[in-house]
């Protein structure tokens, strides 16, 4: 159940330049979160901006601890990168709807672009046993930008790495990776479930490809948030049915067909 | 100690009111907020027909506050009446904020909501763009304000609260027009027209281009507006804008506010409502005040030698 | 790279202007500020007769900015002309801010300062209380603005800049009135009427009761006003209010400002003028802009779907 | 010469509950400051309020270091109390006009109320040799509130301590102390110079007493400041000649007759 509590930093470590994993002690959330859900954090330090900031849950020990993975992009994340074990956040969570695993599928393909890895890693960790094959496609521009958090290797999950310059893994994008995997499986489209998280443009391409191939696809999206619970109507995402969905409450995981990608990319 | 406030014939248990647009339609924060600290919650502004609202991004954090450009997204009066309202279950009063594009629309929607049982007061959001006058807010001149409120008054026996926009040259005249038309109380003020520009992309950050600034940044401006308004009308004034602590709330009461709204602060701190009400009690205890009228407007009466420069 | 800006026939070396009231009469910061970063400095507002100003306290720190209530204290036109002006020695332009209680006073003082040699432009502070109209600022309605500016225009060949108060319902009309009366440029905006209350003593903090809010808090509101004004007049707009960094200044230029003023930030950081001008250069270099018109107003042109809520 | 520079904390120590001495390394100021002058500080930490804060110079080694003594009363001073050696301020100073010692006097009496001690201590330290007798009168409500900074004892300066409840030194106020000393000296009024710093009410009483006795009196006053250099006209002090003086530029040390005490106390 969603609640508002205090999260204490257990560990805050740089994975690579500008990207960190943070372990938080927060039993109220660790106890009952599912992959795709997120938390809203406000650092209890001077200088924090006005609003909380949303972060997907990267993993949870199911009891007291939750991990997130974050990239420094602005004020809040830069403050976070300087925080130490013992420091605290005011936290709200778990929030939103997570991924819905489809047990009728034999194959799960998780496609991560850039900092999109956290919810997908949690998905793989939690649901690997539901599928015969689980593949995690990681894409980035270069080897340096590839994000592979410590402890990411999950038994039974196949990792497929793509870099645009070929400096690590295969040359290409996460989308090429997805196309490869979907093609390679040579299976009934109903047997494959795609889940994805990453930049909006990438998600749109993934959605497009899946629609073309008739493969089901769930995406975890990002939109600027304030309340996180559907009260303020800030986090509007253009809906294919017209009007807007709200990322915090209707999402952040959506069936990719629910979103009007064209309208969203224009904003 | 008695924290009660009367708005029209409605009695609020405390002077703390949840501001329109931050608390959905009433139920969204169930289990998360201590509703017993609240005298009332104001719903998101409801219009006759549903509105989709503005394209994203709809909110931007400017550090000292936030700018929102939701675009009055709401479910519309029928869904609100048929589905939303019956489900509302909070242990404090419920005020419904109403908006429209013409005085006629305000009138109609006021009629619809009267007699629904669960509604304790109407807050008339006159910051909505007056379509007939090129989109300028109804509340920015006394005549349009009068026209809107007059219509609402005719249709309802519920307390009518008029929420005034802040960028008004003759604030007193607008306030008096609202009162002349029958307002039982005024909320002062709505958000401040503001914007942010993404200098890298050389374009406005918000999908709606401009939006409304709220939060800490606007507190001292709203306080001066409340001071001014409280000095020129006799109905209760509900202060709003940047109230984040008990001390802020006390400043508004000393300036003449009978009650106050909080909005943005709840996005940062869900404990704020209880902290504020507790702080208010502590202050009153310390000063020996038994109820709010004991210090309401107490800072007034000094000569104002001028807001320059 | 060329940072020059033309205000009337006066050419400023950079678009950074020191705001009225923060830099005394020009010399006070000698040896402390890098005046070569400035295009100009605006003096404290000078009135025909000396003014004593308001009782203390005259300033209060509200964290997100400051509220001042100086009360237009100044040495008056004769001392200014006879003693102060001859001593001014700064390597940038000098604008003199003028104020008055009647249009006639503005006219007279404009005449006095014209032909003094050292004055490069007049900034007409129409936020001064219009004594004949109960103390409402001249700039809060188009007619009084017109009357004041018209008189000044007749008396002077110097560039005339009109500084607009922010709490105006019809900002565009006031701006157009100033231009119709012959303004060469507009400064937008002055401080925002605001106040603070000492909850312990239950009285206003400032001796003048209300004052004007400046600093970080008002930036996004001023930015929206500049955006609005720049879209409705053709003379240069000088942005003011809460500009503290190069990024802030760039936002104002992208919104349509030709130049910008800084004030309160210098109270915190005397290095701000150089940091801002350097940051502006770096931005222009990065984007490949050779001069300011290359990106002035570049964020404009999007449809504004509305400042609610 | 006034300048704007960086001051580094060398030491920050609590003297008694809520009162601290802070040693700052700031050669640009230490080199050329006189008693009665002040500095404006802005802590380079998140959460600092908008403006700088003024503090009188308590002592200076004349080369690199300057000390201040401060009392925690609000946000800035509370942040200062938590700052550590090595942390920095953006500082402007030395500012204002200091005390003018009158060598024709044989007696100097410095009257300190509450946190008024710093400029007077600096005066005594610097000018003790100019007078035959220098007395420092310290007043406070109780023993606990009496402020006696470490290192205050200056050779040749007589200390007279007064508490209202008699818990330390003589029973009475600093004003009683002054009256005592002026009476006791039994000297020509021209032979005595009074300097004072403390709460506005106390200064007003000191000024009144000195006028009655015909003794010259200089006071160091406080008024909320912004620029510190006479540019913003914030720090107005009602002048007996009408209009206002400006504490930062015309003061903070004034001849007590320059101030319209009645008007000032009303504000
Ligand atoms: C449901 C959800 C889950 C997320 N999960 C993660 C995660 O696991 N790891 C991670 O590194 N990031 C995640 N993000 C993005 C993260 O919230 C932003 O990077 C963060 O808010 C930036 O804050 P800042 O103050 O550092 O940057 P700011 O200075 O606020 O902004 C820097 C940039 O980030 C964008 N941004 C700001 N706030 C948000 C926001 N609330 N949502 C999206 N973009 C924003 C801005 O548009 C701007 O371009 C998630 C966002 C959402 C909505
Ligand atoms: C010339 C001068 C010298 C001073 N020397 C000392 C000193 O040596 N030691 C010392 O402890 N204090 C000194 N003060 C007072 C000191 O500046 C204030 O205590 C300090 O600014 C309070 O800041 P704050 O943020 O902690 O409190 P705030 O929260 O800003 O205010 C708390 C209280 O302090 C008062 N105050 C705030 N700012 C000022 C100000 N600029 N001047 C006077 N009062 C203010 C407020 O009115 C309020 O009552 C001096 C003041 C002046 C003008
Ligand atoms: C996200 C958001 C949505 C809002 N929606 C409305 C609205 O629908 N109707 C309305 O009258 N005010 C609306 N407001 C304004 C608030 O009710 C309130 O007047 C304003 O936020 C100032 O108070 P605060 O500073 O405490 O937030 C909204 C404010 C925010 C931040
Ligand atoms: C202490 C102070 C004094 C001011 N005096 C004047 C004045 O005399 N005339 C005037 O037009 N504006 C005056 N202003 C307003 C400033 O010129 C400027 O418009 C305002 O401070 C907003 O800019 P800022 O946020 O960068 O400070 C004053 C502002 C301050 C803070
Ligand atoms: S963040 Fe408030 S509705 Fe989604
Ligand atoms: S503080 Fe600016 S004039 Fe004294």
C-alpha cells in the first residue's frame, strides 16, 4: 500500500561516470512493490528543489531494502550523488502500476535504452521463472554510456548488448537488438511479450515495431510528476483514445497501444 | 481551544483548506493525508463539459515554487455528479470549484451542484479565461466578476466563495464587485501568471507556454493582497499562496484572513497539514488566544506608506 | 562577438543594466564592481524635491527574495544635479530614474536633467503613487501612464525608458500607452507589492507596512510579463526581476527582451555582473550566435494556451 | 579598503549557550580594520537566506585573521553555528566608520549590553594605552546571559559586571554600571569618553544619561542592512536633524546626539 515515510540511505555508489545505485532502507515500500512501480523522493537537505523526484524501483529484498539506479541530470540527482549513508529522504511509494507478466508467453524480451534499465532488471529478477526464455536487451551510444548496474546478472536471463559505435557487444541500437531477438525466436507472435523502458523516441520505435509484428508490448514511461497519485493531473501522456492518460496513476507502465506516440513526441 | 471558522452558514473545524487542483476530487489522498486537520478540501475546478487540458509538460519546478499549466483538465459536471461525488468520503467539508467560459456556464453548473447533498460550498474560479473577451480572466475586472458571481448567486443557496486572480490593478474593486454580487467569502489569490524557457531548445518549457506560479515564491505577494482585500470587504477572506508553515498561516490570519488554503506544499510534505494546525494551536496557546477572531487582523491598522519602488 | 544594444540612440556595450535603487547614484560601488560588464547603471529614482523615505525597517529577507520599502528616499533634483552628477565616474552609460507625484513633476525633472551632459537616458518610474488618484501607481492604468510619458517626451531628446509596475490587469494596454506617448524602451517590471508580518509582535515587519518584492522569487512572473509585452510593442523591452544567472538572462532574451537589469543579486554576490556576461558569451559561442538579435525572442511564436489555474 | 573576498573559517566555538566566536582567515580585512567596523557575511552553503549578514569585528591580528562573536537568533546565525573550520563565506569589509578615540580624555568607559560586546572589546584592546583608565561595563539579565568571550581580558582594562538578578557581579543594569563609573570617576565631564553598543533601548538610555551629564558618547548601532556601502538606503536610522542617517555608511558608530532616539524607538 502506498504510504509516505522516511527512507535512509544504506549505500550510494557510482556505477560509472554520472550513474549511481542507491540502497535505501524503507520497509514500508520494500515489503510490497512490484517491477515497474516507482518512488517519489525528497532529500531532507537544504537546496533540494521544490518537488520530489520519481525513480523506478531497481530491486527490492522484499523486506526492508529497495534499490534505485539513477543518472545525474539536474539539481536533485546531483544533490543525491553527494549524499551519504545515513542521510534521509521523505519518500512516497510504492506508486503506479507495474508490468503485467503474461504467463501464456514463453518468451519475455526486455528492452532498455539509456537509464531505462531499473524497472526491467526488477522484472527479469522477479519473473524469470515464468518464461522459458528471458532476454534483456541493453542499448547505448557507446561502451562508456552503457549502463550495467552491479548485480545485474540474473540467472537464466540472456543479456544482449548493443552499442551504436560497436565498442561493446553488437553494433546497433536496442531496437536492432529487439528486431534481432523477435526475428531469431521465430516463434508465434503470441508467445512473445516485450517490455521496454528508455527515451521517449526509443519507446515509440519499440511500440511501432511491436505493432508491426503483432507482438504485445508494455512500456514504462516518464513524464514530469508532482503528486504521484493522480491528484494534480501534471503527468499527462497523450492517449490514443484522445485526451490524456496520467503517468503516475494510469502508468507508468502502459500497453504501448494506449499511447498516442506522435502527439507525445511533438510536445 | 476552538479553531472553527464560518464560511456562509458552513462551519469548518479548522481554518486549513486544501486548495483547488492539488487534491483531485477529494478521495485521491485517502490513507495518505490526515484529513482531520482540514476544515475543507476544494476540488479541482469542474466545468460543464469535460476538458482534456493542456499538452505536457504541465509543470515545472523553479526551486522557489512550481509553475503549472494543467489547462483545467477535468471530468466535467455529469461524470463529477454521477460518478465522482457519490464516492467522496472524507471527514471534512467539501468545496467544489467551478469554472466556465461564459457567465451562463458558471450559472448552469452552480445550479447542477446545488442540492447534491455532499457539496458544502462552491468556490467560483474566476481566473478562467473569458472567451468573449479574448481570454482575459473574468476576475481581472469588476464588471465581469460581478456578472459571473451574480449568476451563481441566483442559482444556489450554498455558500459562494469567489477566488480572485492576483494580477489585478484594482484588487479592491474586484473584491467589492464579488461581494456586491453576493459572495459569502473570497479566496485570495490564485496562481501568478509565469513561465520558464528551456534555453537549450529555445522554447517555453510548458506545453501550455505560460502557467501559474505557486509555492513559497508567492507568499509575501499574496499576503499583501490579503491585507489589502481584508481591509476593503467585510466577508471572510481565505488566504492562499505559498503557505507552507504554521508561521506563514499565522501571518495571513494577522493580516486579516479568516481561513487559509494550502496547495503546493503538500507535494513536498504530506505531513504539512497536521504540522501547520499543530503549530497554530501552539501559537494560540502561547499567546492566550482561545479562538481565531482573537487575533484575526491584529496586524492591521497601521498606516501603509507605500509599496514602491 | 558583439553584445551591443541600442536604446533610442544610446548604444550600450552589453545588455546588462544595473537596476534603479541598488546602485545608488553611480559611484557607490567604485572599486567593488566590474563596471565594464555593465551596459548602463540606472540611478536611484530622483524626485524634484528631496525625499526622506520611509521609517525603518526598510528591508526584509524572505529567503526567496527581499521586500524593500525605502520610500523613494533621494537627495532631490538640485543636489543630484549640482553635487552628485558631476562626480559620477563609471565606464558605462548612466541612466537616471525619475519620479514624481504629478505628471507635471515628471515633466519638470525631465527638463532639468536634459542637457546635463552626463545623463544617457531617462528611466521613468511610473510606479510612484499618483497623489491625485489616492496613491495608485501612475503605471497601473494606460491613461495616467500616457500623461506622464507624454510630458517627459516633450521635454527631452534623451532616450525615454518607461518602467512598468507588475500588478496591472491590462499590461499590454499600459505598454502601448507608454509607446504611444513616445517611449523609446520599456523596463518590465518593477518590484511586486508584498509584505511580511512579525507574528510575535503582531505587526508588519516593514516601517512602510508593504514594500516591493524582488529577487529570485519573482523571476518567472517577470519573464511572463516580458514575453507578453515583447509580443505587443515594437520598442526594446528591458527585462527585470529576479535575474541572478546567465541562464536567467538568456531566458529573458529568448522571451523577447533586448536587455536586462540586475538588482538584488548584487547584494548577495558582487561577482554576478561579470559571471552573467561571461555566461552569456559562452552560451552565444556554443550556439554560434554573433550578436543578441540572433536569438532575441527566439522562444516566441508558440501558441499560449493559457495561464491558469 | 573595502573589498569583497573569501573568508575561511579557522575556528568556530561556542562560548555559552547560543553564543559563538568565529575566527576567520581573511587578509584583505584583517590588514586594515578599526574598532567599530563590521563585515557582511554570506555563507557559501545551501539554505543561506537571501542577504548577507552584518557582524562587528571583535578582534583582528592585523594581518590575516579576524574574529567575530555572534549570537544565534535566526536562520543565518543558526547555519553559522553549524559550520566547520575550512568552510567559507563570501565577505565584504571592512565596512562603516569605527569609533573615534578622543585622546584628550583620560577615561574611556565602554558600555556593553547583551551581544554588544564585540566592537567594544576591539576598542579596549586597541586603544587602552591612550587613556589613563579604561573601563568595560558588561550588563545582562542573568549570569547565564552574560557574554564574556574567551580572551576578553585586556591588560589595563577594568571590567565591571552587572546582572539584573545579581547572579554575577553587581546587581543592576549596564546603565547603572555606567552611572556608577561616571559618578565614581568624579572627574571633569570633558575627561570622560563613553562608547556603547547593545540593544536599542539601552543605547537610548545611555545616550540620555550622557547628555544629562554632558559626557561625550559614541554608540554603535544595528539596523537591518543589505548592501553595506550606502547604495540601497535600507539601513535608515532617524536623525536628530530630521530625515535619516544610514547605519552602514554614516555609522554604524554615531555620536549619540546625531540620532533621534524617540523616533527610532517607535519603529
Ligand atoms: C516514473 C518515473 C521513473 C523514473 N525512474 C528513473 C530511474 O530509475 N532512474 C533515473 O535516473 N531517472 C528516473 N526517472 C527520471 C528522473 O525522475 C529525473 O531524471 C529526475 O527527476 C531529474 O531531477 P533533477 O532535479 O536532477 O533534474 P532537473 O533539473 O529537474 O531536470 C533535468 C532534466 O530531467 C527532466 N526531468 C525533471 N524532472 C523529471 C521527472 N519528474 N520525470 C522525468 N523527467 C524529468 C527535465 O525535463 C530535464 O530535462 C524517472 C522518471 C519517472 C517519471
Ligand atoms: C553593524 C552591525 C553589527 C552587528 N554585529 C553583530 C555582532 O557582532 N554579533 C551578533 O551576534 N550580531 C550582530 N549584529 C546583528 C546580526 O547582524 C543579526 O543578528 C543577524 O543578521 C541575524 O541574522 P539571522 O538570519 O540569524 O536572523 P533573522 O532570522 O534574519 O532575524 C532574527 C532577528 O534578528 C534581526 N536582524 C536580522 N537581520 C539583522 C541585521 N542585518 N541587523 C540587525 N538585526 C537583524 C531581525 O529583525 C530579527 O529580529 C550586527 C548588526 C549590525 C547591523
Ligand atoms: C497543479 C496545480 C493545479 C491547480 N489547479 C487549480 C484549479 O483547478 N482551480 C483553481 O482555482 N486553482 C488551481 N490551482 C491553484 C491552487 O488552488 C492555489 O491557489 C495555488 O496553488 C496557490 O497556493 P499554494 O502556493 O499553496 O499552492 C492549482 C495549483 C496547482 C499547483
Ligand atoms: C532596495 C531596493 C531599492 C529600489 N529602489 C528603486 C527605485 O528607486 N526606483 C525603481 O524604479 N526601482 C527600484 N527598485 C526596484 C529595482 O530597480 C528592480 O526593478 C527590482 O529590484 C527587480 O529586480 P531584481 O529582482 O533584480 O532586484 C529597488 C529595489 C530594491 C531591492
Ligand atoms: S503526478 Fe499528479 S497526477 Fe500524476
Ligand atoms: S545597507 Fe545599503 S545603504 Fe546601508
